[in-house]
C-alpha cells in the first residue's frame, strides 16, 4: 500500500483516478482548489479511511509525506483555462516547481499530466512523441500549451539534475462521466445541447478533427505508465480513431435520439485543425496498452451520466 497524492483530484480525470487507487488498496490524498473541480465527483469517497481531501492551491508550497504524485491540477477546457490565463500559467509553472520540490524531498515518483496541446496546431499527422510541435507562444491557447511545455521541461530537468523519477503522459482529448456539463468542451456541449433539444454549436465548418478516448481507457494507460520502470516518457495516451466535429454531431444524435439541428458559429483563434495520437510507444512500454471502448459505447455511458445529473 502506497500513499499517493492526486492533485486536481476533484476534477474529471482526477476523481476517477482517486476511485481506482482506492479500489487498488492505496492511501489517497486528493488535493484540489475547486476551480473547476466538483465536490460531487468525490463525495462518495469521503469517510473512507484511506481517503483524505485537502483544499489547497498548488501555486503555494505544501508539506506532505507521499510515495507517488499524480499532478493533474490545471483547468483543461479552453474556456476554463482562458478565464484567468495568468493563473493557468502559474499552475503549470510555479505549481509544477512546488510539486517537483515535494517529490524531491519525499523521493517520490511524479507523473505530470501533459497534453496533446504541446503539439499545438500540428504540421505532422498523426503526432509522435518526437515531434516538437507548432505552438503560437502569444496566442489565446498559449497560457495552457506553453505552460504545459514548461512543465515538461521542468520535469525533465529535475530528472537530469536530481535523478528524480518522472513520468510524462501526453493526454489526448478524453471524455466520459463526470466531465463538467458547463466546461465548454465539445462532447459536454454537444450532449447537453442534444438532450435539451438545442442547436449543436459546431465551431467553424466542423471539418476539424479530434480523437476521443474514453476515461477508463485513459486511466488504465496513465497508471501503467506510472508503475512501469522502462521509460520516463513522454508517452501519448489517446484513442487513434479520428472524427471530424460534424461526424461527432451525427454520433451524438444517434446515441441521444435527439432532433437538434447543427448551428455553425465562429471558429476560435488557433483552434488546431487535426489531432490524432500515434500510440506506438504506449503499446511498446505499457504492456500493449490500447483503447478498448469505442466512441459509441463511451458516448452512451456519458449520455446516461448527463441525463441523471441534469434530470433530462
Ligand atoms: P478538470 O478541469 O476537470 O480537472 C482539473 C482539476 O484541477 C480541477 O479539479 C481543478 O479544480 C484543479 N485545479 C486547477 N488548478 C489548480 C490549482 N492551481 N491547484 C489545485 N488544484 C487545481 O480537467 P481534467 O479533464 O480532469 O484534466 C486533468 C488534467 O489532465 C489537467 O492537467 C489537464 O491539463 C490534463 N489533460 C486533460 C485532457 C482531457 O481531455 N480531459 C487532455 C489533455 C490533458
Ligand atoms: N468545438 C465545437 N463546438 C463546441 C465546442 C468545441 O465545434 O461547442 C470544437 C472546437 O472548435 C475544437 C473541438 O471541438 O475544434 C474540440 O474542442 P474542445 O474544447 O473539446 O477541446 P480542444 O481539443 O480544442 O482543446
């Protein structure tokens, strides 16, 4: 049994991670400032003797004794991370230094939740880990993209300079139950719009692509990466099946049975045109990891979650 710190533990991915670690028998310290996290995501764990919740912001140092750290704290949806861009950068830089300092003092292994956004609007397709990316350093997404790139650099330099055990996971678009219905990401927007019979807001012409990974597949890959000894990463974790946003509206109409129309609205600046992970390294290092849940099945579970949460 290990003591594991999950920062951002009340968020979408973090709360599922807390569940899995508790199920496995670990002691979990869930740390969150509740910027985008929700108490409802973790309330079922309160009272479990192996679960502890701390309201804290990683931009400030914290002293704990832990064996492993999963650093997931950072808003993930473009609307949320652009709400206070300077805070977003601080979370990925000052917050990262604080978590690396904690890992160094405790001799703990630390996994950093990086992102496909480090590739920016990619010029190569699919994206492999050795691609350096195409990021606008002064654009509206830069607070997130560049913050995450600095975080990777910090991790690598702590590894080289202090022999710290680091793991870098580059997460591609992930969805599933507990995604905040108001966070502005495409799957939460389309499903809630479809369930309410409102128009589905496709940004631009809808030809841009994303590759959507179901949350349980992602977490399986994340935990395998943390617990293997062969690579620090970065390793891409995502589902290689690529969809345009228009195809996504069709799938959501099929799953919800909604008759919502599509309405086209302006494409946000610097919106990446295509995104698809190359998962060769994940298969190689993570015991042949690959996604198991196809988009239709994953959407069905996500729709069921929103129906219950929103009484729709
Ligand atoms: P989320 O917004 O649901 O969760 C982030 C959590 O971090 C929230 O609970 C929030 O309150 C907390 N947080 C934010 N800033 C904090 C701070 N300064 N101190 C303490 N807590 C803070 O998002 P998510 O989808 O669960 O994403 C989790 C992590 O995975 C993020 O680091 C994100 O960048 C990364 N990621 C997610 C995706 C995805 O598709 N979900 C893709 C790529 C990367
Ligand atoms: N998008 C859309 N309608 C929405 C929300 C998003 O068409 O209501 C598009 C967005 O322009 C992007 C894709 O869906 O091309 C994925 O957006 P999201 O915010 O989920 O994640 P991103 O991959 O851009 O960080």
